[in-house]
C-alpha cells in the first residue's frame, strides 16, 4: 500500500490535505452537510421528543456542532474523531454553541463511552474512511440507548471509486460498499431500519459528470443505476 493510503493505527486512512481543507469550507456546509441533515431530519418523523446526548462520529472541524444544536437542542454533543488535530480544529465551532461540547480523540471501532449512553449518533461522510467497519457499527449500536437513533449519511462505492474523488481524497478502497451493502450491515447489527427511512440522493456533485447532463437537460441512462449516496435513519430497539 502506498503512503498516500497508509493505514493509521490499523483503523483509518489519513485524509489528503485537500480533503481536510475542503471539509472545513462553507461549500461543504451548504452542499454536503446541510443537504444531508435536511434529508435525515425529515426521516426522523419527530419520533423522539428530545436528544439530550448526541455523538458526532468523525466530527472533523466541528461544523456540525452548531447545526445539530439548533435542530435537536441537545444538552451535550460529543465530537469523536481519530485525527489528533481535531481538538484545535473544532475550537471555533465549539465557541458558537451553548450546549456542552466534549471532544474525544478516539477510534470509531473502540469508542470510549459506556453502553446505552447516547440518544443520537450522527455519522456523516465518515464511515467510508473506516477500515474496521463491522466493529464500528457494533460500537454505534452499543453506545446508543434503547430507542436511540442513528443518522447515517454516506458516499457509496461508485462515488468513492470515481476518478476525481480518487485523485483529490484518500480512502481505504478495499472496504467501500454499495448502498445495499450499507443497509445490510446496519440491519444485521440489530438496528431497526424501515424502507421509508432510507434515501438515495443522486446529488449533482456525486456524479461522474458533476451534473452537467442534467444542467443542459440532456438524457441520462438511469437503468440499473448504481447509487452514489445513501442516507438513512435507524433505531436501536
């Protein structure tokens, strides 16, 4: 394996410099993070009245913190990220929040939290960076309280394998999954995941042509389309 995709601590692939920069931009917030949260929130159907403790797995720059606080009104947000620079990168966004923010420099496959301690787990564009995905999803299930909710938004194999993404970002290529494989993994772990709580947005930036065909109203072959994204809301019952 080349240094560009070197496995760190056996569990993650260090992001490219471009990737670290881009995930801290307003473009990321507007077109990626906010779009995903709009979709995910619509699928919660207000099932739970409150989410006192939210765990944000792969929190990066902490851009999600003020958005999660505004939407779900938690008492505490725990930001988890394996990158040792997370503590310094998140400070600006921590300052924007009124609720308690705790940062854990920890691995998603071995979360340093008690069983049944989290009301909501938010995993956005993180899971495809993980090498130990089966262990991570089991940890998600373990730390969620009964009735707790998993908000999961991921890029699928088709998108990760595209030329532009391989050029600009770094991922563990051997573990990438399709939308159906992600769904199967989550259900096999024990989560309650209904079809109505699964979305497959075919966003312009996730396509090989970056939405050019759609922009010029040109026909696209949608038959047997392999999905680029999957968003879902699952519950621990």
